[in-house]
C-alpha cells in the first residue's frame, strides 16, 4: 500500500514538473500560431499567420517542411526565428509540381506545440503576377513590349513561358473611356491613334490551359509624337497571278519608293525584341509603284507577317500596319468538287475537297463557306444559295427539267477575304414528279379492268377468222334435216351387214356368171339407193331385192 502511494506521487510530480519549472522561471504556456496562409505569386513564396496571444512579447516563430517520401522534418530556410508574422521562403529549391507540408510553432523560453499546414502543390497555389511592360510612341501608334511574368530564370513558369496570352486596357488620359484588346502578342502595336495625345494602358497575362488569370501591370502613360510628314502605306493586300504573289497597297503621294519586309508569325509569341529579325522581300525593295511581284517559292508553307514603308529620299514613313500572310490560303483556293443526286423536285449536292494533280484531295485547315448557283438549262435566270454545310439541298425544282449547277468556295475569315474560281458546270435532269406516278397507277388499274374484255374480243375475232378461212366439215342445216337419228342407225346396221361375207356351195360352174352378175346388180342398186333415196325405205327395198335374188338362185340350183 505504501509502495503504490509513493508511485502515484512520483507520477504527479513528473507531470507537474514542467509547469512548475515554467512558473518558477516566470514563463507562461505558449499557444500555437493560427490561420497560416500561403501566398505564391510567380516565384515569390510568402507565409503569413496570426499570433495566438498578443500579450506575450519577444516571441519568435519557426517553420519546418517535409517533402514526399521524407520521414524527417527539415528547417525551412528564410523562416527561422521570425519576430514578425510573415516570412519569405523563395530561396528553397522545390519541385513546384510536388506536394509539400509545412508546420509552425511559437518559441520563447519554451515552445508551443506544432501547428501543421495543409499540404499543397506550389504550381496549383501560384498566381500570375503582373507582366513587365515597356512602351514606345509614334505619331499615330504605340508600340508595346511585354515580358512574361516572373524572373528571367523563373522556376514556376519555366514550362509555360510561351503559353502566356496577354490582354490590355487603353484609354485617353483626358477622357478615361477604356478600350479592351484581347489576345495580343508580346510585341504589339496599336494603330489609328491621335498625334500629340497622352494614352494610358495596363496589361495582364493569362494561362488559359491552367485556368489562371494574372493581375494587371502598373499603369503606363505615354504621349504620341507630332504627326510625321509621310503617312504609312495603307490597305495592303496579297493576291496570286500565275506562279507569283502580287502585293498591293494604297498611298497618298506620288513619286515615292517603297520597301516590303516579312517576319515569321510565330516569332511574335516569343518574348524579346524582334526588330532585327525582319527581312527584305526580293524584288520588293526600292520599288517605284504601289505594288510588287515576287515568286511563290520565296516563302515555304507557313504564316508570315508583312509590312510596307514609304520614302521620298529625305523622309521615311513609319511602317504600315502588319498583315498576316498565310501561304496556303493566299496561294490558291481551289474550287470545290461536288456530286449531284437528282430527285423529282430537288437536288442533293454533296461537296467534297478539291483535287490536286495525281487526284489527291487538298487538306484545308481553315473553315469555308460555299456559294452554289443553279439555273434551268433553257433559261439564264440564276438562283444562289450560300451554305456552310457540305450536304446541300436545292429545293423547289420542276420535274423532268434540266438544271445546271456551279459552285465556289469562300473563306469564313473576313480578314482573309479569299474566294476560289467557280467549278465546272454540271447539268442534271430532275426525275418525274408525283403526277406521273399517279397517272401510271391509274393506267395500270384501267389495264387490269379492261383485260377480260380484251380477251373476250380476241376470242370472238378468232372465231370469225376460223369461220371464214377454216370452215367446219359438218353439213349444213338443210342437209342435216334429211338425216334423222333412226336413219343413221339403219345406215350403220346396213353397213355392218354389208361387211358380212356370204358363202355358197356352187355345184355348177355355169351359174358363177349369174351370181357375179347378180352381185354386180346388187352393188349398182346400193349405189343408186344411197344417192337417190329420200327416206329409210330404201334400205328395206334392198332387203326385199336381196331376198328375191336368193330365191331365184335357189330355183336355178334346183
């Protein structure tokens, strides 16, 4: 019992000992800092926090950090023994795409417990700072040079330096009416301004792929210069003739010389000064007219920027407004290829890609609209349809009518303003309409109903033919009256009797002649009877004569 009591007393003393020591030293328990915030702008890493007890003075704060895969905590450089509530740890070399953990504690004679900050990824936490801006003034334009946010050796935006897009806000200092311009290059020129006028502007950057929008730069104000004696050339256009490009522009004065320069468009996206990267176009240097012609092989496939400058020998104008020059579009826009499927009252037109030599389709990376013109082959009245689709229906056509169709392509981008020549004319005949089908069905029904009558008429006609050209062997009615059913029977019976052979025993050869004569007489008598008799009694007379003859023969034999 005594041992247990001594053990409990020892535990109480051990647990209370730190508080007793702190109280003996005149100290107080420190509370951990609260509401720690991490602010990252470009490559600046800032920590801010709140004190837990303002009444306690001479308190310092320290941070530790931990990277993925580490078991130990490491002191955070730049954030040790800080007397304020803010510290900068930008000197720490971090992988901005990996998570990091932080913890903080208060320190005096004793220390508070650690307060852990939620882990975070620096790149996701980072905000885009203001870009660096430099401006230059002309008489009617301002040239803006933009450097991407962050330092030259920025770690945060090392992979995104070329992905920044910029927008600006500009206004006259005297009016304050703002104009916004989106998606500009790192070197941008604002045209059509007033000479000797002060303009102010500010610029911000954005990373659209990461959904990050930066903050505006400080406001920059600059005054345009006095109007130059020679204005810059205007309305620059590029066209194609045969195998050459033709560049044309407008200018106010005569007797001038001009030069034309070009630049790869992608260089505009790269930060820095591209002034010395512009190059002269062959055959377009010191030209005396407001156009120049140069071969297509000067430019490979790509997008370029063109500009023109005027000079009178003593004075030189500012460069003209830069125009975009796409070799694919400017070179030649081929006419479309289409196929027609004819219906009774419409055409279905299927538009395909144009073909090059070798029957290879042309791949066009820019959107097109199609102009389709059609007309009746017997008329010159044309009708037009404009469609974005490649499957077009031409309605309200006449059945069984020949229509002719031609088509051409236009670029949808109004700035390019390019059109192809018309395709070859294709003529097609529409199919029969519904009226013809109805008449066909009616005709079939009438034919089915008339078929029995036609068959009957054919039979009657065949009978007439047979009666005239192939008469029957049957005797006529006046002859048939003389033959009754009974007479026919007698005729048949007599005929059967005539076929019976009668045999006699002849003893005297001399009587043969008499018998033969008698037989001959009988045959003659039969023939005469069959031709002249008018009733059945003829046959009975023949029987009587036969009986008489037989009696005479018997008497002779006797």
